[in-house]
C-alpha cells in the first residue's frame, strides 16, 4: 500500500465495522428527538381505538416535541437513547459494514457484476443478520420512547436491561421479539433502499462527472437515500412500532395489527409520523454516510501512515 493515497486503499472489514458503528451512533445522537417524535406520532390513535379516549394529542413534528418538553421535560426526547446507541453500535456495524463483503460474495458465487439486484440481495442479507443480534434492544428502545407520566404501563420500565427484565417477567421472553416479521421486513426494506439508493446515486454522480467523490456527493446521495427509504419503509415501520409497543394479547399478529389499524384508523394511519420519519431518516442518512466516508478515509490514512517505511 506504500505510495497509494488513502482514498485509493480499499477499507478492511474492521474499518467498515468500526466506522459504520461510530457513524451510526453520531447520527443517532443528532437525530434521536426526531425518532422519539416519530414513535409518539405513530402510536397516536392506539389509545383511542382501545378506550375511546385520547390522552395526549400530538400535532406535527415540532408540536410533538414542544408538547413532550412542556409535559415531560426535555430529557423525554432522549428516552431510550442508551438502548438506541447500543443497538446501533451492533446493528449498523453489521448491516453497513458487511454490505460490501456480502455483495462481493454474491458476485463471486454467481460470477456476475454488482447489478442493482445483487446489491439489493446483499443489503437485505446483511440487515437480516444484524436484526438477529439486536432485536431485544430495539424493542426496549421503543418501550422507553413511549414512556410518559400518564402511561401507567410504561412506569415500570427503567433503563435498557431493566426494561428487558421487566418484559421477560411480566410478558414472557417472547415479548422481546414482538413484531419480528415487520421489523425484519422493515430492516430489509430500509437497508436495501438506503444502501442501494446511496450506492446508485453516488455511482451515477461519479460516472457522469457531475461530482467528485467528496462531501457534496456524499451529502446529495445520502439525502436522496433518506427520502426514498422513508416512502418505502414508513407503513412497515408504523406497524412495527405499534406491535412492539402493544400489550400482551392486544394483537394476534403483525398482520392483525395492520388490519386493525386499517379498519379503525384508515389507510393514512400507515403514514403517521411521515414528516418526522423523513426528517429523521434524511438527516440520519446525511450525518451517518458523510461521517462514515470521512471515518473510513481517516482510518485508512492512519493505516497507510503506520505501514509507511520510516
């Protein structure tokens, strides 16, 4: 690697894992209030369907954030942050770090170039593998994000592992995997759309010479990936959030949850929280991919420096 620029040195798997995990955690820190607002908007209407009474009415992104700060304090916007960061460090490391390796594996096995289809399959495989390791943390994060002073059920949740322990004691171990099907479906959709769209937009910009492989190119590609991902994944994301937050026996399955929403709240219920979802995914993608690209280059630059002869 002597004589090569850092940008010309292919990143190792460890560089991808560490870079992706660190970038995802930074992105989560920046955008977590938007994610919490999205979750609150997504479960809105659930109480109405059960009791006929809506306790808190959230209106829009800023309205939800303002209401939460006024009624619960600013710290409520970061409920579940620890669980989110723990999940991202593992989940993002695997799904993003493994993407290139899985994609190249499929290319070698099929002896075909990295077409869009191969990229989608590679991204979906990486997401499913990542989900197997992180599902309980995601469930705990959602439960903590929906914790409010007036929600008696949520008062028992204290911390990441306290929430997991409480769920196992009161609802059984299977409760940690509520919404497995919609969550894996969502993860596959998000990962496929996010990574492949970013990949395709970036390749198109570079091949057409509209941009060089620099920050503006990364920003544009990440923003486009965030919008496409929100449109495709939002319905599954809403069902996943509702099902993961549901009490034992409330829904028979994820499909039953979706049908109940459709019957009682109409088709637009599947796009509840769309604006915070887009703001969150758009900004999350921008922060994550821009940071990831810079971290990869910084780590490879350090590696080149270490291996350079004195």
